[in-house]
């Protein structure tokens, strides 16, 4: 009888079985992996290519409404035309509009910014001409603007202050800029050096000097120019006219006028001194109970500080750059950092990235070892070595492919490999197990037998590999921030599957031929004899009754009914909140941020006092190591702060505290539990309109706030009133915390009104008066100090003293020079009217909007449930029209001319992610179906093969409920991956049944034998996947993925071994009988 020709897999195995190039291919794979580990940049999180840009357009003197009409609205229309724009936001306030352009995730940063610049420059005509509108200032922002190192300089030395700290920080900036790989380096905190010229109104009046005289004198004296050169006696001599001011004494000695024939010097009419600018921000450093673990004494208290911030260049290895920076700072101690000034590294994303990567590589090694031990106990040490070598080569090649694709070594890409361990090893296990089985059946000639053994499982293995890829790969097309964040999982796993297939057909047979010996396994005439007797009895007792020709049909119906009930019951666990749905669970980080928003008009000192009260509470929490207090300015941003635009937070009424906790190994509580205690302690301190929010590092892509309600309508005042109603519902809903809105508190405003007619009669212009007011109250930089040792510009600033600024009488006594040379006091031409500052007007995508934000904290701890509870309450709450507010989940209200609300925040990301994952799941199912149809040439068989997919729910949902775990996006990824893994088992069973039937075995016996013979490879591959998942079970983010894999594989594997043979028998029996009868 002619030998059956081998398929593709058998021919490949035979081709590489004895050739000398096979070990070289294995060596190349290992070397490529080593190269990838050495060269791939290490980062803690995936680098998401998200590009923002802020465009600032000044419009001096214009009201907020005027800015909205003349700048914001036409500007939004122009910016929205740019290709690749996701959203256009604007904030119109008196004298300024700020646009925020958010590009779609994945847009090339350089190309996006070029389009933005071109659009603005080519459409300058939308700026009103002749109205004094300034040039647009464009400030791009992206992921590489997030600093990876922050070093806080502080001192307990009472003789040193912020000025000394700032000088040291500036010196360090220049030195650290020389470190390869660094990008933006700047300092937060410390008032800059300035020459203060504090005007004395009485002395100015006494000498007959006006503010404009001082301005002209300073500007005229601080001028120099290299004019030309002259030739004298055959030598060229360069000529320079005038010398620049280089010291505070020169400033004080400037002549600003003449009184009674004698010169009047600047020091005669003003107090001139060199010092620091009037503080508009404070930075301080404080310690907590755990500070000594960081080498900082516990009694430091709160000390003045500045923070040095360092970001890295795109594509640089965060670990290496961070190490270079810290090494350089240590080298500079004693040289640029004097004794008495301490430097504390308050952020080191390089160290956390290195720890995370090293830990995950260690877990990857343990997962590999556990799978090898599994094979060792199941088949023997030789087979274990073959499988282990196949895993190592596959992982090495996958790491290289990951680097070539552009991924970094980060927590997600490495978790993808750990997740893939059980999948990657499947091909090798199936091949090795089949070789092992053939040896048990008495095969002797390995060179002949191994290709045949590979070919026997090659078809279903190829099909199973592509079904897993079909299930996973569509997830790479998930949109939004979550798409690129999780993309290493489907892409790395898919590349790994293809490489594992190649290794299983090329390297595994070659190594098996050299390690696995023939003749030592005994010989069995039949498949059942090669299987353990207990397994044969088990299948005959448990599966056999369902194949009984008399009573089997009734039993099968009962079985299918029980399974359907179990699936419905498991799915309903989410409906009754036994399984909580959430985007992603909280991670266990070592930092927490506390954000302060005081009512508009609050002073810097008021904000600082509230922060001091919160600091006192932080010192009562044992896990707090140290914290940095930022008053009037933003702390160094993280990715969360980048998306929320915390870098724009400026002003006396804002601030935050950056809290550093001890390492998670030194505490028994998670950072989320600590954050909840902080919130409980500090929330009662937020009184008189103050808002204190406890902001945790988001586990995935950040949003403006977990709960965001966008209020739309035609009338902005009405929108604010509706927002007040919505905010009230937020505050009355249990477990809703950190409630805030975008409505500004009324802030007193003084308007200096010029009597134009009287001013004209006295020869004074409104411009003169406005400039004088700006100079004395706001300060005016007339010029700058010059000198060789000046690294940063030192302005010469005219202004009233702090005391005089607070006196209305002093201000009104100020005199300006009229056209005839006389001095006119301001009281003669102006009146001061009290008013309230205008509200800022926010737009989103062309529509006015008011935001209400919040978070959820409690037993449920998922903002989605809070959102739906608020949604229900708002449906019963009338607004201005007397009817409930129209609410939308998926887009801005269809009718912008009546009041409506859109839900945003975490809901938007959750909806987009689960929507896209659902589509990916459906596409994966369709691809799997088409692949199986192509293989088996049947429309019914693929349906039977895919039946175990819903069976995974029976394991996944109850497991989440039993472990108290939330069902998250990673849980969904696990379920999608399960679809491909479980279908592999079905394919192995069905393919074996068909092989047996073609060999002449009775259909009933073939069905029963499929479970007996294929149990071992199915259980081995399932156990391997479960073992790999066990190593990610302790990670807060990927716990859901692990639970889905472990529970889903466990339950569905057991059920598959029963359900697939039974269903295949039930639906295919008649068809097989017809084929036999026809034959």
C-alpha cells in the first residue's frame, strides 16, 4: 500500500531534521533575543503617541465675551479643519484665549505639529486686525514632556533661602544638560533674581518726577551699540557707543530728572535693591513618619525648596538616562551643591522601570521553568529539555520582533510575553507529545517517525495557531488611548505564535531526534493501551452514556440544558453586582497627588495655610515618606497631569502636594487604601469653597476626571445654573467624592475708569494713565542687568512697594505728566469702580460647555455605577425648563439649542474600549469560523468546534466573584485570548476523530478515543497556559487577565473534553453514517 504523502508541516520537519543549518538557526534566534534585551529601551509604561498643543492668543483689554466672539469661535473653526484632530477646546477669559488642540492617538507628532503651524500661519486673517490682538504662542505637549527625574533641593540652614536653592538649581541645570539623552530641564519654585525699584509716591511728587520720566531715563541709559570702526595710523579700531548697566549701584545712581538745578537720582525717589521677585509661588519640602527609610531625619518639618525637573529624549532608555542623571548629581555634590543644601530624588521613573522590567523578566523565567517542570513530570526529562529549549528560542525571537516593531521593554509588553508563555509552548508540547505517543506505540526509526508525528498534528496545529492569532490580533485595532496602551499584548502574542509554529516544525523535531531515544517506552498495539487505564475507564463511564444509541439523546439534552443554565447564571453575576465592572483596577504605586482649588481671589498665603493643615494630616499616616508642597504653581506633571493639563495651573488660589510613599514591599496597604485614608482626613478641611482632590496615578490611560458631566445649552448663564443642579445631585449621591465644576467663584475686581473729557482738558491720555497703573501695581520691567556672570536675565522692575499697592489713597495720589509738562494726580482724572471678575467661557468642539466632575470611592469603587445612579436621579430632577435634563452617553446633545448633558471621563474610555474589544471579539470569531470552514469544508463543524468559547464564562465570572476581583479591560483581553486557546483543543479532538474514521474506526469508538488520546496534550497545553497566568496573578492591573485565563481554561478544558465529543457525535452521526453507506 502506497505511503500517504506528507503535508507542509511534515515536509518542513523532514527537511530540517538532519541538516546542519537547524542548530545555527536556533543560535541566531538566541543571539537576536540577547541583542533585543541589551538594546531595547526600558520604560515602566508603554509610550503612547498622544500630541497636544496649547495656543495662547492675548487680547489686552477685551472682555471674556468679546474674546469668545472675536477669537475663540473663529479660531475653533479654523483649527477643527486640521486633519487628525480629535478635539478642540478653548477657554476665553478677559484679555486671553487658550486653545487646546488634541490630536488623535497615534498621529505622528512632527507631522501633526507641522499641520498645526501651517494652519495658524496661513489663517492669520481670522485674528481681528487693528484691535491689538497679539501673536499666537504655540506650546506643543507630548508624552516626552513628562519628566522622568525630579530632584528636590531643600535646606534646614536658616541662613539660606529660596534664592540660594534656585542659584544651585540653575547651576545644576547647565551641568545636567550635558548628560546624553536629556531633553527639557527646568526648575520649579524659587522667586527669580530681580532689581527692585520700589517707587515712593511722596518723593516722586516732591521732586516733580512722573513714572514716565523714570521709564524714559532707565530705557535711555541702558543702551549700547557697536556702531562702526575707524582707521587710525593703519590700524582698525572698533567703536562701541554706550555702556550697559551692570550693577545695582549703577541703577541707583541714574539721573532721572533735575530739580532746582540739581540732578535727581533714582535712589532719591525710589528704594533700589537687588533681591528676589515678590513671591507668586512657593515650593516646600516636608517629611512623614517613614522618612528615615529614605535616609532623611524625621524631624525635618517643612522647609523651603525648589524642584529640578528632567525629561528624556524620545526613544532613549529611561533606565540608562536616569542612572546617568543621578550619577552626575552625586558627582556635583561639594562642587555645585554646597554643604547644607540637600538633594532628594523625589521621582525616578528609570528606577521603577528597571525594577518592573527585571521583575517581569524574572517572572518570565519562572513561568518558563514551571512549564518545563510540567512537561518533565508528564513525559520525561528529555521531552522537557526539548520543550524548554523551544520556549527559550521562541521568546528570544519574539523579543527581537518586539524591538523591531518599535515596542519598548515595559510592563505591558513583558506581561504580554508572560501571558503568551502558555500559548507559545502549545505548538512544541503538541509536537513533542505526539512524538512521545508514537514512541509509546512502538516506533523505532526516529528519522522516519518524527516527520510523520509532526505531520499528524501539523494541520490542526497550524489551524489552531492561526485561530489564536485571529482571536488576539483584532485587539491591536482598538482606538483611543487604550489601544496603543494594550497593543503589545495582541501584537507580541501574535508574533510569538507565528515564531513558535516555526520553532515547533523546524527546531523541535531536530532536537527531539537527538535527545529522545527510541525503544525505551515499550510498545502498545492500540491507542487505548498507551493511555492510562483509569483515563480509559473515566471516559467510558462519563462520556460513554451520552453516546448510547437508546438513551444517549435524552442525556445529551439534559447536558446541554445544564450548560446553558450555567452560562446564563454566570453571566448574571455582573447584573447583580457580585462582579463589579471597571475599566482598570487601581495600581499599587508609591505616589499620590493632592490637588487644591481655592475660590478665585484667595491669596497665596490662604492656599498655603490650607496645605499646611493637610500636611499635618499626612504626618499622621505611617506610610508617608516625604512630600513636596507646591503653592501657586503645578508640581512636575505625570502622564495624568499631561492629559488633565495640570501644567497650566497657575495662580494664588491653586496648588498641590506630591506625596511619596514607602515602597510597596515596606507596607501592608495598597496606595489606593492609603489614598482613601488621606481623602477621609483632608476632606473635612475643605471649607469656605475650597476643593481638595486626592488624585491617584491612573492604572491606564488618564481622563479629565473619573466622572465628567458636560453641560451644553444656548445660554451660558443658564448652563451654569444647570451645572449647579447637577453638582448638587453629585454631592447628594453616596460615595461620590472630589466633586467640582468649572464655574469660578466671584472674585472682586477694581475697574479704573478714566474721565476722558477731563483728561483731554488736562493734556493726559488714557494710554498714559493705563501704563502708569500697570507699572505701579503690576510692575514693569524697564530693562535688564548685564554682566559676564549672569546666567539668567535679571530684570530692572519699577513698581510700588507691597504696602503702597494695598493703599488706594497712595495709588490715587500718583501723578502723570501732562502735555504741558505739569503733573496731574490720578485722582483728578479717574474713579475706581468695584465689580466682579467675568467668568471664563469654556468651549469643546465649537460648543459652550460647563463641566461638573467627581470621583467614586466606596465598596463599589467603580465610577460607572456612580454615573448610572446619578443618571437615574437626574431623570427625575427638573431643570430650568421644568423637564428633566436630556442626557447623552455617546456624543454631544443632538440639539445644542436646549440644555443637555453628555457623560464623559472614565465612561468614555470604557465605552470606546469595550466597544472596540467587542468588535475585535466578533471579528476574531468570524475569522476563526472562516479558518475552520476552510480546514474542515463544513459550515456545521466550525460551529461545534467554537461551542466551548461561551463555556469560558462559566469559569471566568464566578472566579471574579469568588476572588472579589473587578471585571476589567484586562479580564476582557483574557476572555478574547481564551477563544483562540479553547478552539485549539476542539480542533485537536475533531481532527483526531476524522483521522480515526478515515482509518476505519467506528464513529462511536473514534469519538470516545479522541478524548482518551487527546486528553494529555490538551491538559498539558491548558496547564501550561494556567501556569504562565499564575505569575501575573499578583499584579493589580493584570489580575483580571490572569483570573480569566486560569478559570476559563480550567473549566472549559474539562467541559471541552466532554462537550465536543458528545456534540460532534450528536450532530455528525447521521452524516457519517450516510457517507459510510454511500461508500
